[in-house]
């Protein structure tokens, strides 16, 4: 995804990984969608959500490895949430 907030945005998707074998020997595909800002913004949100999820898991794993308590996600009203965003975490009790 390139420039999701601009009208001239691009979303590139498919199984092609831009490597030599993908280009010359594997049956890979690539689709480039240009100018669909709503789609580009949806992809940007999803990418940030996936990053956020795995960053949280990496932090949790590192804290446990060091013998520290885990983190607990909280909503804006201070109540625990089922899904935690990195911007809304605090130390668990």
C-alpha cells in the first residue's frame, strides 16, 4: 500500500514476493489497484492492527522471559479490554 491518504494511492496485493523465482518459475500473482482511497485506507488500518497485535505479543513474550508480570489492555474508561492496543496498556496487577 502506497500513500493511503492521497487520491493517487496504490494497493499492491497477491502472492508474488518480488523475488527471482516468483517472477520466473513460480505461478505467482500480483494485483495493483490505484486510486481507490477507501481500499488503501482499509489496508493501512489492517496493517497497523496486525503490527500492533504482534508488537504486543513480542513485548509480552519478552516480559515473561524476564520473569515480569504481563500487560493488561484497558479501554478509555479504564476497564480491561479483550483486544489490546499498544497505546492503551498498563502494568498488570
